[in-house]
C-alpha cells in the first residue's frame, strides 16, 4: 500500500503537480525498498521532470529554511577565496560528494560559536548531517539556494574537473619532451613514444566520453582528418560541432584505442562494420555508449581508416511524464485520449532525430501498469524500461522472428520500435484488432502520408481505418537562448510575412532570432530543443474517408477534415512557437522544409 504524503498534498494544492503524478511517484518510492531510497522530491524532479525550484523551494518554505538569492555574476574575489578555503578543510572525497549533491559550505559567520553557512539546493539532504562528523564545524545553518544559482556558484568556486583531460595535457608535455630528446640522442625512443602515445589516446577517449555526457551530446563522431589527425565532433541539440582535433597521431592508432576500450568488437578487424558497447560512471550516473565502427575510404590507398560514431545513452534524458513532452494543447489532449484506450495503434512519424523515441518512451511510461504485460520489440534496444519485458534481438532471434512471437506471448501493450515492412505492419494491425494497445514509429514526413505509406505496404483501407487511434508527426526545433536572443531584424520581415506572421506581430518585438555568436550559456544562440507536431486523431469522419478511398489515399482530403476538426499542422505548430518567442523562423523552416 502506498503511503500518503503531506508534502505531496501541498504540491498538489499549489498546482505544482497533479494527483496522478503524485500517485505514480509515491508508488515508485514504495517500490524502492532501499532504506536510503530517494525522497519524493527527488523522484518528482528526476523521473517526472518537475521543476527543481518548484519542489524544493516549497520544501524549504515548509520547513522554514532561510533562503538566499545570490547573483553568481556579482560574487567578489574575497568571497570566492573564503569559500575555497572552507572547502579545503573538508576531506577530498566528502567534498566531492557534497558538491555533487549541490551542497556548498559557503561562509563562516563568526560569533560566540562560529556558524558555518551551508547553501543547499535540497536543504533536507541527509549528507548535511555528516558535516560535523568529517570536520571541526560543529554548528551550521542550512540555507536554501536555487539549484541553477548553486550550480553556477559551484562552477565558479570549484570548477568541474575532467581528470582524463588533465592527464592528457601532462602526457602531451611528456611527448614533446621525448621529441626534443630524440633529436639529440640515438637511444631507441620509439617504444617509449608508442607507450606515451597510447596513454595519451586513452585519456583523450575517456575524457571525450565524460565531456560528451556533461555537454549533453547525443553522439560523438571520431573521424580521420588527413594522414595524422583525428577530429572529434559532438552532436548537441541535433547539430555536429567540432570538439577537438588531435594532431600528430595516426587515425589508425586512435581507432585501435576505441576498439580496445569497447566490448564486443574485434580490434584486428578493420574491413567490416562493427557494433560495440561501453559503459562508464560519469558524475555518479551510469552512462551507456553504443559504438558503431565502419571502414571508410582514404585518399591513400594503403591506409585503413575507420569512422567511429558513439551514441550516448543517458537514462536521465528519458521523459517519463507525458506532460513534460511539451506538446501543444490540441496535440496533448488528443494524444492522451488515444493512449487512454485499451486497444489500437499509436503511430509516431518523422525523420531520424525528430524525437519519436522520446515521445514513444513517455507514452509507454504513461500506460505502464504492473497488472499489464508490456512487451517491447526494438533493434537495438536503447533504454532499459523498468516494468517492461524487452525482447532481446540477436543473431539467434531476429527482429522478424521476434515480431512473430509477440502475439503468442500474451501481451497487453506492445511497443514495436519501427514499422519497416509488411510483416511488422500486419502484426501491428493484428495486435490492435485483437484488443492490444500498440505503439510504433514510421518514417514519413507528416501524419496523412503515414496512412498512404501503410496502404502502399499492402494493408487494406478498412483495416487501417479502424486499427489506428492517432498518428503524430513531429520534429524538434532548437530553442532560442533566453539570455541572448534578439528581436527579428527588419531584412527578414519578408520571409516572416510569407510564413504567415503579421506585420503587427513583427513590430511587437516579440518575434526573435538567434544572436550569431551566442553567449556562454548557449550554443550559437540556441539552448535545448522543443517539439513541434501535428496530431491526427482518428475520428469517425477520418475513418470513413479512409475506408472510402479509391485506388489511392487522398492525403489532402484527410488533412482538410482533420484541420476542420481542430488539428494544428506542423507548420502552424512551429508558427505558434515563433509567436511565443521560443524558436526562430530559420529553425521552423529548416525542420519543415522537406514537406
Ligand atoms: Zn545565449
């Protein structure tokens, strides 16, 4: 039985969360039997992406903690020095743990008994009680400070270190030394050079994994650049940016190190595509990496270059609360209605990288219930889903075979990674028509064309019409940085007018564009991404239009019926985001231009 929570009730009264979220969070809490398990607030923030300050600000208020507003940009040098000195009085491991938990011993107030002022983003964190155990500070006062402020403060006072990158510098110095010595002595320095070179590359690779996670990159690309250089790119918010160029090293040596540090790959194999795997703990979180290695052509015939792409799988990026997907009103309402049914297909469409799997995950978490058998069939499996049975695809059980076995495995809810051919399509339809809720994805640009695609795969119109609950087509657009966005410049007015914005809207100063260089809080004027989408809900009218289709599905007709019933197209969804000052015209055009 799930216990009641007074704090949870207050959060509901203040409209921070709803009943349902509280119930789900309390259930998760009761299932985590660990006596040092997470607090309700932590679960809400981590699993349900509720705003940290909304939860912990209220917690601080409830327990009458003093709160403070510090502007990290205005903090003076003497304060920085003072706090650093305080921090150095703590044992190294404990200090790391404190900072990791965003607890900062900030100031010593002198008085009859000296009081240590401790800033904390979660003032009830148990770690604070251990301060007198590890130090001479016997009296302390905990003061609540917003997580964002505290993170900035900690970054100034004790910048996060990447030990591998520090080591990298050290090794580079040694390497230069070796080179200098080489010129004067005839001793065999070659082996030593090799050795140092290898540790340099190991540190570079490990350092790169850590940086990728910290910078929120979805992928790392390691590619040869000419004979002696290797480039490292990070994909952040959908765009590749150069992170590092490694000079004076052969790309083959770099690839060898990657293979050495990954599991499931053969380091001596250089002519086939290989898939490997790695996992590391970064800042206290277990992060998984999927590594793909492919041989590529080089200008020099005898060289064997390989391209390496590493997918960063960080469970913290999984959205488990539908509401946090940030869908607009009509889409969210229809989506919830569609997945609330016990049967039917929920179909997500869009190109690669449009956020389909994120949405799929959130939908799955929404419907998941211990009384239901939730089966997933995807290749490869991206995230481990607590509470679902995820079929393991291998050379012994192919995707097609797994699909065929789903029906015999008595499921209630099924998630099929992708409808890629007639077999998957038929299975999905069969599942829906036999009373199962089926979630899947399809590669099409918009919602109506998904119907055409399935029809062309050979599915009858009446089956299509009655099996599907909703089709959602979505894209991700980059979000303008709040810190440096600027009103749209006048020379871009014509494009904006053509898109459907009015002169009044343009002159209101509420339509923004990215500043070219960006600021230190963003990447080229953008930070994070948001969804734009169209949600085609299958009403009786839509079903009728599909059944009555002739030799071809009339996509235009379906679109116009849907729009009459309130569907907002992807373009209009983008326009809405522009009107709200969240994204730019460039972004929406870029995301929807292939339509
Ligand atoms: Zn910025």
